[in-house]
């Protein structure tokens, strides 16, 4: 979970934890990239506009590294045009159900490819 707004990270974390997922949080793309390289997650949910390293650069770097290239990426953003390279995009505002449905589908697609 990558977003520079703590309140939104909290909301996203609650949605996923209530559905039974384990969630790690980062406040920008740079810390998210480091975390993903250390321990690749099953899914990255990221905002696109953040300080230090934005979501577009995070997506580009994740895709460029063999360790993280196949991780599904869900962009949750106010501007879908910024989400190039993500596997799916949810425009704000989104619903919890749509968020979980999209995330589950992305993880299932990855499982089918492996």
C-alpha cells in the first residue's frame, strides 16, 4: 500500500485487513521500491502523485527489475492518465467492494501465469 496521505493508507489498510489480507504501508514510491525488492508482495496498490518518488516512477522501476516485474500493480488515483504501466486503475472515489474485486482479480491473474 503506497500513498503519502496517512488517512487514506489507514482506510485502504482497513479494507484489505477486513478481507483477510496482510498489509504493508509506505508513504512514497522510494520506500515502497526498497520494500518490494527486499520482500516482493503479492500486489502493489499505489497512489500516483506522491513526493520523493511518485507512482509512475515506482511502476516503471518495479517493471524494470526482474525480482518485481511480475507483481500486479493497482493504481488508485485521481488522474488515470498518470497510471501508465499499472495492471489496473481505479479512479477516486472508489468503493471498497470494487477495490477488493479488482485486487483479487489481479492476484488471481498472476497465479494463473505462474
